[in-house]
C-alpha cells in the first residue's frame, strides 16, 4: 500500500489560490478544497482550526502574491504611477484575486483617514510629500484622491463593467495625477 500524501498548510493555501483564481473566493470552502487536493476535509481542519483561520491565512497568502506582482511591475520610472498602473492591470488579469483583496469586507476601512494606519501607505504619503515638496497632510489628500480614482477604474475592470483599451488606463492616470497634483502644489 502506498503511503498517504501528507497535506501541508502550503498545499491548502495553494489550492485556495487556484480555486479563487479560477472560480472566485466565494467558491472556497472545505469541500471544494478537499476536492482540489484529492483528500477529505480532515487534513484541512488538522492544519487550520477553522475556516476563519484558513481564510485569514489565505488572505495574507494572496496579499503576498500581489505584493510580489507589484514589486516586479514597479521596476524603473515613476514608481507611484507604476503602482497605479499595476493595480489596474492586476484587476484586469487577476479579477477574482483583485475582488478578494480589494473589494471585500476584509479591508474594513472606517473612513479614508484610516488608510494611513497602514505603515506602507504612510510611507508612500511621506515619500510623495518629499518628492512633491508639499506638506504631509497635502500628500495624504493627493494619495487618497489618486487611490480613489485608480480603485474606481480597477473595480470597473475587475467586474467587467468596462473593457479597457491598450494604454487607456495609463493615459487616465497621467491626467488624474497632473490634475490632483496641481490642486496640492499651487
């Protein structure tokens, strides 16, 4: 008799990733994971105490995937603009992952001021303040406006509301960045 395959935490997270990518996060449950892995649900619950624990770990796993995707896309040039372009491209090419990461209650922001509770967002705002020679508060407002604009385009693309032509998102982002920057540098 062949030894049973040991189902690892990494294998479960990868199965959740593949299911989300193909069918959407709403299709990830213990049974669908077990089917994807070719096992019963027992190994899943021996690695994760509950589906909530698994979902929390998976959100972090998917977030790390996006961070790696973004880091690769932001090489060279205006990193702030490239991040926006990357965000929209991710929404177009990985719509199910985008909806999980950026269009679900997992984010749980209570107003835009809480964006800066995240140290990475605060660091972006500080870098913008320095690069644009504006106050930190002005940089936060500029960043928030760009995020809202970028997220709007990305959300429309991720849900199929709009099909973007090549270069269209980049042009819109450049125009918005110039307009919002003019509001904060004059």
